[in-house]
């Protein structure tokens, strides 16, 4: 085909064609940029949704953890309370012989002393017990004074000093037994 158009007109057509190509390329690039921005916007929304979901998931897990920790602490506290109750009842059932031994030590004359003792529970309901003890007395008179002091105490009954204690006049290794009728009453009196 022969082109009979003047060169000026040819230039204008060529410029028009170039302009159309530039406009088309501009529209394509612009639409690409718009699509790219939309894709980035959708990614941002998706990521923010995922972050929100993860935050909610973490909050739920933290609540579950706190609840489980609270339950574990409650179980541990219950176990500790039960242990403390058992210990408390154990200590309440214990017999405190300290006051009885202090009472004996107070009425023991200063030159005599105890060398040993043994306690046997006779009756758990009344907490009556038998106390056996041994000691040293420098003279028979001091040992007699100790026996009389024990006889004066209301809490001690059935006081028994074997006859072998009275044979020697001095340097006596003695033994004795007595009954404590009610240790609970004894502890309340002191």
C-alpha cells in the first residue's frame, strides 16, 4: 500500500499512535498499581484479622492457664489445709509431760536429781498415765522430803517408792512410780 499522506499528517498520526500507546501503557500500569494496592490492602486486612484472632487465642489460653493455675493452687491449698488439720489434731492428741516433769523438778530437793524417766499411757479416754523415774538422793531424809512433797500434790496418785530405796542411809540411787490421773486437767491447772 502506498501512503500518499503528507509528511506533516504522517507525523501527527505517528504522534497520535505513540500517544495512544503511552495512554494504554499508562492505563495498564495504573491499573496494575491499583490492583497491587488492593492486594496489599487485602493482605493488610488478612494480617490484622490474623493478629486479632491470635490475640483472642492468646487471651483465651491465658484465661485457661489462670483457671488451671487457680485450680492447682486450690488443690494445693486444700492439701495443705488437710495436712495442717492432721498436724493440728495430732498435736492436740499429744500429751505434754513437760508440766508434770517441771512440777516434779520443783518439788525435788536441791541436792537430789533425776537420772531418767519413762511414761506409759494407761487410759486414752481419761489420759491417765504411769510415770516411772529414777534419780539420786544424797541422804534418806532428802528422799523422804521428796516423797512427802509428791504426796502433797493432788495430781499425782499411787506414789510408790520401793523398799530398796530406803535401805542405804546415803548416796541413794532411787526409783519411783506414780500415776497421773488426768493430764488434760493437769495442763489446765498450770
